[in-house]
C-alpha cells in the first residue's frame, strides 16, 4: 500500500499563494527568491511590487498559481503612509486637496520605476487623513493597482503649495485580503521546519488555494463543448452559457468555469449579465487567459457544419 501524498506537495502541485509580510530592506524579488528556496520549488513569482523601503502585504504564487498572479494585480491596494510636508497647511487646505485627489488622477511613474514613464490614469478610491501632527500626515489610501503612493505624496505637496515627500509606507490590504492574514518570513521558516519534523499543518495553512483569488470575480458556468473551445484559446459565445451566478458589468473580468466548478480561463465580458445571454452573434467574453490544461478538455467542435459561423458550435452545445 502506497504512502499518502504529502499534503504540502499536493497543494503546491494544485497551485497556491502565500501572503507574506515583507519587511523593509529586501526587494520584492529577493523575498520571492527566498520563499522559493525555502519551499524547495523551481519557480515562484510575486504580484504588486513593493519598493525595498516599503513593508507589508506581498503576494507570492507557486505552481499553477503563477498563471493567476495577473488577477491579483486587478485588486485595489490599501496603504497607510507617513507624508512629511515641507511647510504648514490648514485643515481646510488638507480637506480641499483630499477631495481633489479622490477619484481618477493622472500619474507619471517615477524615474526609478520598472515601467515605461508614460502619463496614465489611476483611481484613488479613498484618501483619508488619519492624523496631522505638523509637519507629518498619516494617510490611509485605497488605490488602483499600479498607483505610485510616493508620487501621490509629492503631488499632494505641490497642490498644497508647500512641497512634500513620503517618509514611510506600508501595504495593509490587497482587495479583500488584509495584513492580518499574512505571515512574516520567520513564521514561514518556522512552518517549514515543523513540516520537516512531520507537522505539515502550519505550512499548509499558509499555502492559500488558488480558488480564493478567482472566486472573488464573477463566474460564468459554461457548457462542455464551450469549455473545450475556451480551454484551447477561443472566446465564449452566448450559446455556451449554462449559468450566471453573480451579476457583472460590461468590461468586467470574469472567471469561466465548467459544470464541476473547475476554473478554465478568465476573460473580459463584452456585455453585462442582464443582456449577455441574448447576444445573437460573436464572442460575449474574449481576451481569455487560459488556466486549465487543454488536454483535460478534448476537442469537441470539429464536427460542426462547414458553413456554420466560426466558433458557433462550441457555444451552442
């Protein structure tokens, strides 16, 4: 009789995320490499880079979860930071600037950023002044992924007419996931040591299943033939829809799942949930990013009539 599979190895093989409390000092890449070596896996990746001097919640994916790291980037991020003003500001001025910078704003990435320096729009969902002890502000910021809080601090200072810079920053949440769910590097090391000693439970608890991420997005249950087509890179037509468990708007990221609830791919809905099933032609979800192994979904659409519209057979069966 064969020995039962190691639960940690099984979880990693399915794909898992770790929520790490990154300390100040190392880069996100260094922390990810350390976790990779600690777990003894070949590859690991992170989502939402934190500068070396920024601490807080860092997502690290291992195994098949690497394919889903882009989904993490779609969650808004929450930060608590200290901004040092270079001159005095009244409560009225702070409130004016707070309102001015809540909502869509323009940002240019800083010179040392890893992305191309092009002006772009990011949304500040919430900007609260938790405390003002001159010359320092304690800010609570919820913003789109890719927002540069350091740049935001400088822009706030310019809007106040006094100048400012960011002194300290911590990421406290990514979407619905908070810092209270993260583990320090020392805690992870302890969990690995306990696994080596025959107690895998603590480490298994830190390896978050991938469905915790994709289930945060609206799902579309698809027919078997449509599941096969999507798994091989096609979009989804309306006839391939079985059920829409949650409402969504046009342009939303949606998860496409088969009848068993297994994730096949994610994509962008071209119509809202109220109208999507009535669309007569064309893809209703496209821009798909396939997660499932296509070999699990045998090709089922080649029997379609030669004169039928491309992609129509998978959606309707």
